[in-house]
């Protein structure tokens, strides 16, 4: 009977101890020991307790990063670092694995097997690791990968490692903030926020980079809550960071119907900043169907880039077009008389580009020695017309028109100052470009 009582008392004590050590209900924890493997869903962003200030919550983290033997099953830690939010390095060690380092891994971090010949086993580092993270929340970029490496190394070196800390995967945190379905590299996100990527792919420097990135993400969340750029999805902060305050993004609809926005500096399809959400896309379509227009303007709030969707009604568009047209006419009225000086040779060698047939709107081609004619017009007559330079054939039929690039503005200046011109085709049209001699004569 006495033995039974003693056993019961021991069981009660153990239950009390376990309850006192278990994480709070609104938190998740990650346990990694020699008998249990962490699941991916065990690591995700957490929120602070209501009675804990934001700064205290952020400062409660340490960041873990590892370099490993590679990506094959059972990969192990060869370098590990733990850094606190003040960027103090709490742990920075290399460990000798029980398996060889893959060549593909060496290409990333530059570590070869021979460099680890005198390194300690992972087992001997566990006390330092547990001391560095004791009583702290832990974070890491792709933290599941790091904890998996720690788990594998613990098994291989017979180490007793238990991580029951509350955990945040900074990669998943970034995916949530920017609504990404495909994760970005740590270096890409750091470049987006002007965080130095010097010595990337070293455990210590990657941990320091992750500390800075976590602070940036936390700042965005504190500034906007869960409402950062709600009209957009798949936000690429690296491409967005290349945009200046006041830049207008370019809209393009993909073959699958998704509407993409690109930075002004985009080249060859690169530079995608974001997709419109389905809700925003429907609103934009409605505006276009009513003959309105949409503009996407980049602005900065607390040094954080945002995108404002500006919409314009049909009346707004017409008023804007009329103002721009009048501004253009006013500039031509000033520029054409100055440009209207007949060249000494009486002719100009120019290139025809963007030739537009009246019907249909396609590029016109001409043969060598073919002649076109430009009629004299008064300045007022030209400014009251299409603001395009008209070309006529021998019969006086209008056959094509030319937009006013700088050289052709000079031609219009001469034509509106009392001259006409013959346009002699010098070479057959190649890639929509045709060299011509414009020969002037008195009207």
C-alpha cells in the first residue's frame, strides 16, 4: 500500500511539472529530439500575447541558421549560428558531420570536408546551442530546413536535443505579408530592403541578415496590420523597391487572364511587381468598360513602398486628353516656326518610321525611287488637323502619315513656313524603316 501511495505522489508531481512547462494555448512549439521529427506545420508565424508589448515580443527572438551537407535525405549541420535581435552572436560554430558534404552544397557555402577535420561533433555543441536559445522564441529563414538539419545531426551524433521554443519561419512570414505562393530567396528579400548580403551563405551572416529582415517585416505588419497592399497578390518586394516615389506601373494582362503590374524599368518581361487580386481586377474591368482609365502609382509610407490605384471616369479621361492635346499644340506653335529653317542643301536625309495607312492601320512599304509629296499648309491649318504629316502619291491621294519625331518636326516647320516637298525613296522598306530624301521647294 505504501508503495502505491508513493507511486501516485510521483505521478502527480510529474503531471504538475509537465503542465508548468507546456506552451501557452495561443502559441505553437517545435520539439526536436532523438525520437520525434518536426512536421512542417509545426513552424509558422506567431502573434504576441495581448499583455506583451510589440517591442518585447520582437526582442524575445533569437535567429538560427545552418549550413549543411546538402539536400539529400538525412542531411546534417556543418555550421550553425544563433544571433539575438540586437545582432549579438550567441553561437557560431562548425560541426563535423558523419556524412560527406555534397558538391552542390559546397558550391553554395564554399565549405569542403577537409575544413571540418578538426571540428567538434554536433553532440559536443548541443549544450551551447540549448543555452543560446534557452527561454527565447526562435526564428529562421526556412526554419523547417534548419530544424530538420539539427534533428538529423542529433540522431547521427546521439545528441539529446529538445527544442520546445515558440517558433517563426521568416520565409513563411514573408510569404504571408507579400501573399506569395512561391518563396523568394533570403538574399532577394534582403536586397529589397537594402540589407547587405555580404558573405551570404555563411550561417552567421545569414542569421544576421534574417534578424534585419524580420525587423523589416515586423515594421510592415505594425504599420499596415494585415492590410498591406490588399488589392494585390504575389507582391515582389525586390522589383517594387526599384520603383521611385510617384512612378506609374505598367499594366499587362496575361494569357490566363491575370493582370500583372510591372516596374517602369522592366525589360523583356522581367520586373513584375504584383498581380491584381480578383476583386481589384473586376473593379478595373468595370472602369475600362465605362471608358474610364486606371493608374497605379507607387508611393512610400515610413520608407515602405505602397501602390495606390487611381481611377478616372470617362469625363476625367476626356478632359485629360484635351488638356494634353492642347499642351502639345501650344508647344508645336512655339517650336515649328523656330524649326522652319530650310537646310542649305535644300534637302534632308531622314528615315520614315511608324508609317500609318489610313485604312487599315498597318505599316506601308515603298520601292526605291518612288516619290511621295508633302503639301504646303499654314501653321493654323496644321495645328487644327491631325497633327500628323501627310504623304500623297502622284495623283494627290493621301497614302500615309508620319508621327512627329524631332527630325520630322523640322520638316513640318519648313512646310508651314511657305514650302512644299518631294519625298524620294532611297531604299526599299526594311523592318518598317525607309530612308528618304526630303527635297524642299517653294509652295
